[in-house]
């Protein structure tokens, strides 16, 4: 791989824009390109990128996490990273919690900036409780690894607060949609404002097949159905949840972009309920640019403070009562634009200064 001013180390990805982490990666790529910063991408093997939440917890967390066998395997696979990283270059690391990658970059990179796509341990109770004696073990291990980077730029504001409180050089870099996605969202807002009447009872649910979210998705669908609304569930892989969802919802699953456009144009609102994970950090921001109202419960609305299209409630049962009136389209106002610009300048100064 040719030498470059910045090496971007990121997890394996399909290359599509359907996944939030991939969209965050494209945000970083567009930032570097717009600043004229040459960059090369080292995409890691999936096994290498698996995050053990710190080496000290491997023995405690059980067979679903790392064993010594796959630890050794991942170490062997990481040789491609050792070979790809030119010495004395700056690096942007999108899998910074992985201690193997942290150790490799520490020995080869002049400046290391961590850009985690999500810091799971900060918001998932199941991570903290999962077969560990110390509820804070996951957070402590993750902070310890992140603290060895020159700076950390997070996608969620509370992650920034927690890291800064722990003494890390932390900054909040809000998500903004890639240019092609933003064009699509602007077109959606225009059609929604001047298009056909909205469906008064149709509520779109962005479902997920991740095991920790399935129960939450089913509960949200039942709440909407019981309130006399028509939940429409979309999301890649959700068609496999037919047994749990079809009696109460119109299950569309993975639908083409054109069909999603039509659905978001005519729906009353989007409802999101997640009990862990990233909390739909990218999807909710995108809907704000399109002016589509969102009602969120659980952690799904985190880091969305100031977005006018979002209503955040404590309990999923409260969602039907706070849905906006049919036909509502909310002005697209990005409350974090100036914050993002400042964070981008700081990141670029670290990399090329």
C-alpha cells in the first residue's frame, strides 16, 4: 500500500450505506477529502476487529467472548495491519477499543486519533452484567484502552462527557449524513412537504434482528397496534421475525430505497425503541434532515438534544400519546453544526499539525 499522510484503520464493511457504522466511516472519508488530506484505508479482518472489551476480562466473560484460541488467531490475522501501516504516519482508528490494534498502532504511528463508531460499554447494561463480577469492568477496560490514544472523537455526547471525566483527550464529533445520503433526505423533505396526504395511523418502525433488540422491537409493535395504529416494520433481516411481528404489524423487512422513500413520505412518524446498542444515532439524525417526526424511547434518542423533530419519552408505552398530528413535517435544523465544524478543525490539526 502506498504511503499516505493518514492511515484509516476500520472494521470490515460491506461497502453499502445501509449500516450506521459505514455511514460514519464515509463522513470521515469526506472530511479528509474536503480538507485535501491524502489517506489510505486499511480494512481489518472481521475476527481481528472483534472487541474483547479489554484483555483482562477474557477469562471472565465466557465462551461468547474471546477464548485464548481466537485471541491467538486474531493476533495472527493482525499481521496484515502491521504490514500495511507505514512507520511514523498519523492514524485514524475506527476500532480503537481493540487492544491488539491499539498496541500495533502504538508502535508505528506518529499520532493516533480514535474514532469509535460506538462505545458499547457506556450504554448497554448487558455488557456490564454479562458474566462479569464487576459491573464496571467493561467500561474500565474500554476507557483504559481509549486513554492511550492522543485524542478520541466520539459520535455520542455522553460518551464524550464520560471519557473527558476519566481524563481522556476527548471531543464530540456529531454525525452528519454523507453527501449522497443528504441529497436523498433533502428530496424526501421536499416531497413530504408538498406531496400526497400522510397516512394518519401509519407509523414506521426501524426494526432490528440483533438479539438484544428483538424483544424491544416486538414490544414497540404491540404498543402501537394496541393504540389503533398501523406499525410498518422495515430493516434488513427483520423478515426473519415474521412469527413474532406479523400478527401486529405490516412486516416489510429489507425494502428497496425507492420503497423506503415512499413509506417515509406518507407515514405519520417513525418510532424507535432500543434498550441497548448505538441507539440509532445515525438514523435519527438523518430523519431530522428530512423533517420526518421521530418518537423514541429507551436509549434510542441519546445524543439527539436540540433536534426539533425528536420527541423522547421514558417508557415505550408513552409513544402513541405523543405522536405528532398527521401531516407534520418539521423544519430541518442541525443544532450541532457549529460544534461539528469545531471538532473537525481539531481533528485535522491533530492529524496534519
